[in-house]
């Protein structure tokens, strides 16, 4: 068999295709095979040291790794590692990134916050040229899990929606380890978030055209927490009272699990422009169809900053629906207890739904949720959910959770050991993934 090695011949132009391949050409061929098979482009990452350490690991495996900065925070968290900065207008970004990926022969793109407009455009540009994108996010299985999913989450998820495919995936997977192995403190999480977004906001002189796509200006967002902390004690006391009623059976209720208005899962993976629209829909149905003895407990997200003024907005919406005295708004309480004692949980697409399903609690998902499947969540009308919710099939949930591990990684963005475990798993997945790009300079006959 005669090997035609065009790149080797280019460098050794005195050797014809029919000549015996000399030792130095063989050496060139071997070095060619040892070159990186992937070129990984990293866009905006998680606000911690995770992204930079992932770069280091991927480089160690022999991959070529590129990075594009959009703002000062990207550059600071990246450190002295090589990168390029995009300082053009957002309207020019898609053309720029398409040309950049082609020029650099990118094979894979990594990003955190998959619905960030820059990342959405990068996904569309990548699909047009056959480049695979990966969303690396907080896990669907929590705590201790990170998502590594093709394209994106929520409405952009490629996870199957039919039972047959999920069952087949489960057969090839192991049950997930749901032990909490990598705990971290809230201050550690908050420090990265606050530092990143303040650098992003006040680093404008360095990246004046950056489009942040934020609902709240970071300074206002973080200052709002001063008021939230001042209100925490009475609100926690109210949450404990409601929880005590739930545990004693003194209240017959459905639980509504709230999300954060700024979350892309609301803004890009739900039919609602604002969460208040979801609440108005729930309240109207509840007033119309729920048993007269039933009440609603609305649990705010623990990271809600108070800027949506739910403690004045929810009572107003309840009055408009004729539900005075039947709606309780809390911030705090034990989620597991409140889920287990409820007659069913309602949400848009929060991962609280997976916790509810694990407990066998009937669940209604109003938005695009990866777990919104026949056999898991209520597929009928909202009006029917109050009295006749569809039950969770425990065996199917077990299969779903096992199948989900195909796009989940055990690890943490914050805990040092969890970070090492997650980065190691991502590196392994990239090493096992066949190259999507064929080098047309090398052929074999």
C-alpha cells in the first residue's frame, strides 16, 4: 500500500509519491498524527476560575484552544492566557465569528449562558459550517452536577422527547451518584458573580460596544440585596410558619416554585414575557377549578433580589383573581418538605421540577422543560391539574434520570475537588469524541 501524505510531500518536495518514504518523512507523518485533532473555541465562561482551568486541561490533552473576550471581566478571569478580544458592534458579531471559526478551523465551541445573544449567534454560525457547540451550565441534577449539552438548554435542548429513545439511553447508562460530594458556601458563589458583573459593567471603557443583555444594572442589582437582608428575618419567620402548617397537615395546598425574572430560562425558554403572566394564568385557573379548600403557597427563588416587588405584586394579582386569603408568598423554608407535603407543584421550567418528580409529586411545567414528558409531568390542562393531576411513573423517572447523565457531569464550578472532577470528565468526553473535521491535506490510498 502506498501512502500519499500531501503535507509531508509539501515539506519534502524532493520526494515523489512513488518513492520509498524515507525515515525523516515517516517522522513528519508521526508528528502529524500527534497534532491536535480538535480546535476548541471558548467564549464567555462561568464567573469563577473554572473556565481558565478547563482551558489548561484541554491544552494539556493536546487540543488547540482559543478564547474570545467580550468584556473586561472575561479578560480578568482568564488571566495571562492567550486570547483575542471582540470589540466590534454586536450587529457585526455573527459575520466575524463565522469567519474566525473558518480561518482557525474550529471544531468545537464552548460557552456558559447559552442564550446570551453572542452565544446564540455563534451557535447559528457554527451550525452553518458543521462546528459542534457545547453549553456548559449548572446541572439539571443538583447539587454536584454540571451540564455539558450539545447546542443549549431549555428550548434549545437536543435531549430526546420520546420514551423509546430515553429508555434506550438509560440502558446504556449508569444510575447517577446523587450523593453530595462537593459542597460549597454561598459567599464563594456570590463573590465570583458580583466581581464578574461589576467588572463587566465598569470595564466599559475597554469594551465600549459590548452588549451585556442584562435586565438590571449590576450596581442596582447588588445594592438591592441590602434591603433584602434587612427583610430576611420576618420573611424567614413567615416561611417557617407555613412550613409548620404543611408538616402538620394544617394546610391543603399546591406549591408554585418561582424562578428569577432575569434567568434566560424565563426570557428564552418560556412563553411568558414576565413571570407575572404565568402567575396570572395560574391564579385564574385556580380560582376557576381548584377545590374550595385548596390554597397556594408561592415560594420565591432564594436568589431573588426583590426588584420585581413580588410581596406587593402577588397580593395584587391574588385580589384581582378573587383569591384573597388563599395565596401565601414565602421566601425561605425547606424545599423538600414543601414539595413532599403539597398536592402538586407548578413551575415554568425550573429544575425544582426534577426534585418534585424524584419525590413522586405531580408536576405541571408551563415552559420548555427537559423533564416535561408524558409519564413524568401532567400533560393535560391546567384546570384539570388541581383535582386530577397525572401521576409520576417512578420507573420511567429512574430511566429518565439515568439517561440524563449523558449530558451531565458530576462536579462543581466552585468546590476545588469537584472542579477537578468536572474538568477531568469534560476532557475525557472530548478525547473520546471523534473529530468532525477531516484534514484534506492528508490522504491515504
